[in-house]
C-alpha cells in the first residue's frame, strides 16, 4: 500500500484528489491537511464516511503516522515550504500547486538529490495537456511565431498559469529567444500585448464557467496552426496524479513535468 497525505484537501483539486486516493486500490489515505479546517476527522464532512485524521499543522503528520507520498494542491505561498518539509522528512512530493518559480524548483531539486528522494512537480496532470505542450514544442521548430492564450476560472490566483509557463519554456528550448510582432509596436493601453517570455506573448483569460483551457496559436506565411487543450472537469487531472503517486515510489529525483514519468 502506498500511504498518501493530501494537503489542501478542501479545495477544488484537493477534494478531487482525496476521493481519487480513497477509490484507488493500492493507495491508502493516511491523513489530510488544511490549517484552516474546522474538522478533526474526514468523516465529519457529509461526503465522506472514512475515518481519516485531519491535520492542521504539517509537523503533526509526522507524529501520527508514516507517509510515503505528499500530494499538494494548496496555494503558491505555501507549496514551496510544504514540498521542502516533505523532502526533509523523506516523503515523496507530488506537487500540482502552481506559482513556484524556476529558482524554487531548482532549490527543491537540489534538496531531493541530497536526500535521494523521488518526486514530481507538475504544472498540469492532464494527459491531453502534456501532449499539447509536446506538440507545441514540435511545431515551434517550423513555426517560431507563436502566442499562448490560457483560459481559467476566475478563482485562479496565479497568472500566467503554470501550464502556460511550462509550454513557453518547452517552445523556447526548440526555437530559442525570438522577437515577435513589429519591433516598433506600442501599447496604447498597458498590457494589451500580454506578458512576454523570450519574445513570445502569453495572454491570461479569467472568467466564471471556465475550468482550464489553453490555446497555442502559431502563425506563418499564409498559414496558421492552433493546438488547443480543454479540461472540462477536474477529473481530467486524476489519471496523472494517480500515475505520479505510483511512479515517484521508484525514482530518486524530483522531476518537473509529468512527461518525465510517462
Ligand atoms: N497541476 C495540475 O494539474 C493542476 C494544478 N492546479 C493548481 O492547484 C492549486 C490548487 O488549485 P484549486 O484546488 O483550484 O484551488 P482551491 O483554492 O480550490 O484550493 C486550495 C486549497 O488549499 C488550502 N490551503 C491554503 N493554505 C494551506 C496550507 N498551508 N496547507 C494546506 N492547505 C492549504 C485552501 O484552504 P483555505 O481555503 O482554508 O485557505 C484551499 O482549500 C493551484 O495552484 C492550481 O493552479 C489546479 C488544477 C490542476
Ligand atoms: O488553477 C487551475 O485551475 C489550474 N492550474 C494549473 C496551471 O496553472 O497550469 C493547471 C491547470 O491549468 C488548472
């Protein structure tokens, strides 16, 4: 049995992950964490019958039980400290929380190397999103002019999305930095052209009704190519989360991107 804790269990992703862990043979949910939760047991919530402790401080996780995997769907401000804590205590992190910067990821990877603990930081767990990023990187070899439009629900805290940043990084690996648009273009309204990543523009849309969507739009002489992925439901991420919980048990590195475990 792989013993798992879910941090952020009351959130949209954390609650979906909690149910996935409870429903997956070979996984054992040994606790859930949220410092603001009123409950001390999961079964105090109407949607659960299982007797699972609710932790309010991450340190209590260690005192009460042994844990193999730490699933994290919290908020950008706490994900770094949570992941560090997991690694320091030989718990394998599976982090979906976005908003960690490049230096945070590198720092955590160094710590994982020292501790020889495997784990994953994945901006997106949906298999279709991984393919979208890989197809986009492939297309960028032939279509260097590209803009990313990511569209999310209006409760999202970070912009641009972790997926958009990862997509841009993968595109730049293929095509390098590249000036796009007119060299003398001017914004008459600040932000009109979006964020800039090595010459590539990233646009973030936030609207009620959306879940998680991204369009990678390429343009070239007389033709265009659009690669789009849509998560209509948060269940789209769960195959990837479940796979990661199993795979991190076998590796000794903290990898960035689910594609590294597929
Ligand atoms: N990698 C992927 O595939 C995906 C990643 N995400 C990312 O996952 C993260 C969560 O998204 P989502 O579920 O929509 O957000 P929610 O706001 O619904 O959930 C976040 C939860 O984290 C809780 N929380 C806050 N601080 C702590 C803490 N110190 N310890 C434990 N829990 C804490 C919050 O509780 P409270 O409200 O009580 O403060 C809240 O319940 C985001 O960063 C998002 O970008 C989302 C979808 C897919
Ligand atoms: O906040 C979300 O909802 C999502 N966040 C991740 C991101 O920032 O890329 C993954 C997915 O897009 C949903």
